[in-house]
């Protein structure tokens, strides 16, 4: 009967969350922190994996780890995405390299006492979106990369035999890199008209800008864990948002040959036979607008809340269910400003208008008892996540869309050591998106979107655990 | 054991159910369904007619009346054209009698730029007014103009067409190789056949090489005999017609050379002679005497006059062009359309008048030519589109529907 009650509860949660229009999801978040957690569908708050990655998944639960525990792991994320353009029917493949997401945790819980101490180094947010040079959306992003690392010292306290809490400050470092084409058709001529009005086609790349900068940020995470009885456990955690001000980013510009030659005279200096590249070359020379300079941007890594439960009432089997909320609404506008430029025409305020998101995570772990495989863990998980981005913000920067995660994994003990390995497949159905800039909020998805983004990914993760 | 199996089965059910609920069954792709995959990407290469030039001008309104756009609509395929801000570049003539142009204060040098909303990566109508066979595949061709830059932005028509990865093309190039020489009465300045063939072959070969598998229609060159801007010299025996011309050149007065201009004269006179007489004695002007055959005082009787021999010379050249175009179409699996069947019919039925009604403000050249006497008007574009549909359906076994003609 208990099993059926659990099923009914789980199904109810699914029905409540998924179809009701509650966005669930991801943005540039990364949950690939520990191979065990990945294999369990990230359902790791109410009954975390018994390793030091608890420092991230539930800082309050680390009092359940006796002695010294360490965990080191890495996840390899291989993206496979493309964009199919309506107008030409062409499909443009992504060119993103495999992303490697590391994590390292150490925790110590004395044999006596109620406190535990630890430190975690992990990557909860990150992004690499990269396209080939002929991608028509390169004017929004040819490459977008966010590399963030959080360092979290952790302190947890066992309140009583059932409940414990934990918290720790977060010191974070984030590096950002954005490479964009510069569209000649959008540039102003001396008369005030754009080059586009003089006939230059949209997406005529005459230059390329690379912004690179880094910033520090500070936050905190707290968690609580409760062992209600021998079968049920619950947990919750809250991570503060961290805003990174990239105030001293470097912007460099490179001229890209267009090889265009004007076929007829419009107005001086736009005369028949004039190479367009000669017309724009002074912009890249000393005194021009497109020379190396400083740039600023600001990105907030949103806060996270998750809560869940674990059930171990079935012999050798654990079931975990989490609900997770991420405050993506803070990713509303992405400013890219050039404070030392002679005018403001280079400045951009990219409208993102993300929505807060929720997701449901379901995982299971089965412990083998056969003599040759004693205490081996077989794990499986699933996560359904709707897009954080609204329909008008599916862009080359991040072609965000609804996703389903399917995970499998295994844990192999070896004395004081163990190794976890897992695999996840991320599937999307595709989403219509844009390759042009959205310049005001009145522009709708139907007006902006000119193709379909598809995105799939495979993740391999491995973690090594040691106990002392 | 039983309990565990149920548990696992239940978990799988949850996963399946959650997956089913969260999967997006369709990503909302709303694509215009073309009537045939052949027309997935249609491009139109050409000159002023294809671009939508009418009444000595072009703007968004006339661009929307091009046969190419009408054809694209019947294909139900995307068709982007380089829309010009109204009143245009240059604005079309709105009144034949006053020569007033569309838009307050507009002149023949008024030129507004591209509509910002029309700035797009891919154009389907890449035709440029004035383009001849030497222009469509050359960055800076002999007929390069302001519109060449405004429409192509530094590319050639062929390169611009290939940007669209075309599956279907119409190509109507060649009229300008012979038009001005005919109108100005200097047929010797027309593009020689060998040059035309070289230019045309390069254009088509580059198009086909850049778009493997492309199909389409090559359109022949119109005979200048069917263009009402060249009027019958016999009309100069009509005092009322001459009075109308005098009103147009006032305060000058036209002198008709009655020794060469008789009621049986077969010469054709280019209407731009009127503007030239008005401009005389400035450069490019013409004395106010009109002769219908060459005289001892050139340019009288020569410039703006196509005598019988010159008409044959022009006609033969056009026939040679068209023979090559037809053969080229056959060689690449394209259809061929000869517009002269339509023009001959309209001429034979008097709908292309031999003599313009110069008292009419809105239809001096009949019901199918615009106010410049060279470019088809909207009604004619519909006829051309329908003729093309007939040709396309016959060649490619398609089922494009014709446009209503009323």
C-alpha cells in the first residue's frame, strides 16, 4: 500500500508541475555536480548521495557523513545542436567543444560532536555556445562562454537525532567571453541612414568583436535535513543569487573582409566601383570607433531553492523526488556597454526576459547484494524541465528550450574508496528561435523567430570517493 | 520480490508519464507550405520590368506589382524584394500630361532609400532596373546605377540570387541590350550577339553551378516593335497629333519633314525625341525638325528614328538573342517563355497602340503599358505572370493557379 501511495503522490506532483504552465528549468545552470547525483536525476536534496558532494546538494546533511570524506569528479558535456533557417532551409550545426565540469568536495565529521566541516568547489552555472563562422546568428553570438566556479566552506550542525542544518558562504569567480559578428547593415553612414538602407544586406559581417572579462561575487547557501523515520527523509536548500559585475572587460575588434564592391553611385563616398572594405577600414584604425577598449557587462547567477524527500521503505531500493526552483527572472537584461567609446552606438541592452523556473526530479537507486557485486549501486533518473527563456528569447547565445533528461549510473565500492559513473541523455523537441536582436519588448516571437533550434546533449560523469 | 517489481514498474511509469507530459509534440513551426517543393526558394533575375519599374519610376507600390511577385504568390513561397521608401527612387510619373510624379515635390532626381524594414539577408527579387546582359553577373556593370547599389549592396544579381539557395528562377535579361539603341534610333549600338551570348552564358552557367538542380524559366527579349514608346511615323501626318506634340515642346514648334514623313511611312519614332527637342540647343538636344528617314543634316532623321532597315536590323538581333536563350533553356532543363506572343497579340488587337494618345493623362499607351511607354503596367504584369504559369505548368507538370485578369 505504501508503494501505491508513493506512486500516487509522485504522479500527482508530475501532474501538478509540468502541464500547468509553470516554467521549469535550466538557462545556463549546471547540475552536473557528482556522478551519483547526476544518475539519480538530480533528485538529491531530500536524501543526498552519501558522499561529500552533499555540501552542494544539501549543506545541512553533511552531519550524516562520519569521518573524512572526499569526492572529486568531472562531467563531460557534449552538445549537439543546430539551427534550421526558414528562408534558405539550411541547417547550421553548433560547434561547441566538449565542456568539462569539475567538482571537489572534502568533509570532516568528528566521531564525537555534532558539527561537521567541509569545503566544496563546484560549478553550478556555465555556458558554452559556439557556432561556425557562416552561422547567420553570429551577430548575436558566435561564441558565448560563462565559466563560473563557486568555493563554499561549509559548517553543519546536528540539532538532534533527526534534524541537522548547514550553511556556508560562497566565494565565486566568473569569467565571460562573448564573440559576435558586427553587422554592417546596422551601422550608420555619415548621412544618418544605415548601410542597410543603402542596400547592404542584413548579416553582412564586416567586423568581429571579442569581449572577455571576469569578476568576483559573493553569496551563501543554507540547507536543512531531516530523517523522519527509518524510511523517510526530507531536505531543503537555498542558494543566494550572485551578481557579477564585469567592469573591466577587454573588447577587441577585427575587420572582416566583405569583398563587396558598390555597383552604382548612391552618394559620396558611396560611388560605383568603391570597395566597401575600404570605406569601413578607418573604423578599425587609431581614432576609429572599433578599436580595443574597455567594456562592461553584468550577469546575475540566480538563486536556487530545492526541496525533496527520499524513501527507502523497499528493500535495497531508494526513491528520491525533488522539486527545484531557480530565480531566472533576474536574467532580464544583459547590458553590454562601452564606456569609453566616442558614442553610444556600440552599446547593447540585450533583452532576455527569462522566467523563474521549476522542475521535477525523480531518481532511484538500487543496491545489489549478490556476492560478487555486493553494495554496488544501480541508479536511474529523470528530469523534465521547461524552458526558462520565453519564446522570443530563444537565441544563439543560449537556444534555451524544454528538455528531458534520462540518466543511468553505477556506483562501485572498493574498500575505503568508491567510484561512481553515470550517463545522461538530454533530449529536446526543438524550438523556434531568432537570430536577430530584439530591440523592444513589443516585438513578438512570431515577428522575430526565423528558424528552429534543436539541442541534444550527452553527459558522461565520473566521481571518485574516499573515506578516511 | 513482488513488492519490488511493482515499485520498479511504478517508477518507470512515473518516468514515462512525466516524459509524455513534458515532451513538446510540435515545436510550433509555421512554415508557408509552398504548392510544390520546386518552388521552395524562388528568385527573379532581371531588369526594370522584373524589379517592378513603371511609369519611369519605382517605389514599393510598383514593386508589389511585378509579375515575379505575383508568380511567387501563386507558388505560395517567400518573396522578399528591396522595398523603397515611397515615393520611390525615382518616383513614378503620375500624370502623363503634366509629367508630375508621385509625391509632393518629387522630380526625376528624387531618390529615397531602402525601407529599413526591407533590409534582409536574403532577397528573392534581385532584378535591377537598367540591367543588361553585361550587368547581372558583374560587380560593376555598364549599367550600374544608384538602384544597383540599393538593391544589391555590392553583390551581383547572380551572387545575390544564390544567397537564397534557389530551387527555381526566372531570368529576364536582354531587353536593355537593344532597347535604348532602338529608342534612340542607333541600333548599331546594341549589344552584338557574340557579346550577348558570352554575357548570358556566364550568367546562367554561374547560376546553375551555384544552385545545383535549379529549375526555372528563361524569358526572351521583347521586340521593340511592340513597345509603344516607338510610335508610327505615319501619325505625323495627323495635325491633331502634331498639335499635341507642339503643346509638349512649347514654346518651341515642331517642323515635320513632309518629304520623309508621309501617311505611308513605316518608320518608328522614339518618343524621347520630344524631351530632346525641348532641351535643344543644350547638349543631348534635337532640333525641332522631325524627319522620318535619314537626311543630309544629321542627326535629323537619324537619331530617334528607326527606319525600315533599322527595324529589321533590331528585329533580327532580338530573334538571334532569343534563339540563343531558347537553346540555353533547353540545355539546362529550363522552360523558355517568349513574351512576343503576348505582345504581338496585344499589338494586333490595338491594345498596344501604334500611336499614343497624347491627350490622355493616365493611359496614353493603352491599357497595358505604363506612362513611360516602355514598361508594362499592372494589368500587363498579370498577363505575363499567367503566361509564365502556363509555361511552368507545361514544363514541370505543376499546377499553379492563374491570376484573375479582371
